[in-house]
């Protein structure tokens, strides 16, 4: 199974910020979409943000300008800067890159 290095999850107060990073292995990162999805228990996995090889970006409707996705192909890294976090953003966040899923990192927004 492909092993990603995901980091940046944790506990933050409402209105705070977190930065999620995901490093993928191999030599083909730049050829694939890269993104972040989230999934709560019992729910379907939903798009948070995706960036194509040509840097076309798509965000989930709930993002509303709060998050920014970027990629660094030289470092095989996709990053999600999350600002103005809300309790309803609490979820497990999964990296998607090179056609594979990461293990997930928990984000909890609570006072």
C-alpha cells in the first residue's frame, strides 16, 4: 500500500487555522490530480479541494473562500491552508494523490 506522509491535523478553536500537508512517494506526482477530501463516520467522502496537474482548482461548496490549496511538484507535496475554521469542519481529512488515498488526519474544531 502506498504510504503518504500527512501532517497538520489537530485540535483548534473556532475561527482558528490549520495547515494540512501531504507528501506522496514516487516520480509521477506532477501528472495526477492532488487534493483533500473529508469524511465523517457514516457519511460519504466529500471534496474539500482539488488541484489538477495544470493547477486548475476546485473547492467544495462549503469552503466559501476559507481554504487555499496548493501543490509543489518538486517536493511531491499538496498543502491545504484552512482559515476561519468552524465546528462543522470537524472531520477526518484524506489526502488524494497519484490515484491513491492517504491514511487520513483528524481535524477537530472545538472550544
